[in-house]
C-alpha cells in the first residue's frame, strides 16, 4: 500500500507544480521572485501592470488602493508589475511611494508576465485563481472609453467583479476586456 501511495502523492505534487506558470521576475533589489510561489496560499492573485510615466496608470492609484483594502483581507495577493525595461528600480520605488501603493512591485523587462497574461497597456490587470489559471485580463473599470475620452465615473467595476466571482468560485462573466492606456509594446522600441 505504501509503494502505491507515494507515487500517487508525488504525481499529484508534480501535476500541481506544472500547472503553476514558471515566472521569475526581478524585484526592486534585483532579486528574482516567483510571484505565483510567493502567492501560493492566496485565493487569487492580481497583477497590475503600471508605468512610472503613464498618466492613465497613475490616475488609478486611489482605485488600486481601495481594491487592495477590500480584497487583500479576503486572501487576494496584489502585485505591481513594471514592464518598461527603461524604468530603473529607484524610479519605481519613488513611484510606489509617491502614489502610496500598498503592494509589492516587480519588474518585467523581458515581458515574461506580459506574454503570459496577454496584457497590452498600462494600466491593465490579470487575475489568476487559486489553481493559477488566468480567469480575467483587461481594464480595472470602464472609466476610460478611449485615449483622451474619460467618463466622470465608471459604470462597470471589471476588476472588482472578477475578484468577487473568483472568490465565490463562480466563473468570471467577462474574462477579457479592452483596457485603455499606454502601450506596453512602445516600451521596447
């Protein structure tokens, strides 16, 4: 019985590890961090792609703070991801401090996480559930209709809705939305 049980446990463990994406990104001290492993006990993980110089991204700082206050206590991990390879750790530290972000920051200069999450702009978010499946990517809300066109207030709270569904075990109603912001592809040109 023991011989059969050990391979089953080992196989289950191996399957779980292969299900988690293998991503290691530098933090602001250039230490490599696997955000999925660091968020292993989380019920959901949010990656918010941001840029120091993107005005739309910066306008969302208060919204991100509110979402963090609401959902972190429910077991959601939040990460700021900076995909611009030209943004230095000192500038990112200043940005995190200036906008009072309460979350960890990582850099994605080679766009490993950008490719995995299918994000195109900052600010844009990607939500992974407890099993590390991508359940949502897109805008935080619909405040911005297009570049230069902003509603007085959003009519949809896409990230909050995705997190609420994920935490309750329900399917996210709209798994992808189009975000408006600064194009990530422009960072590498």
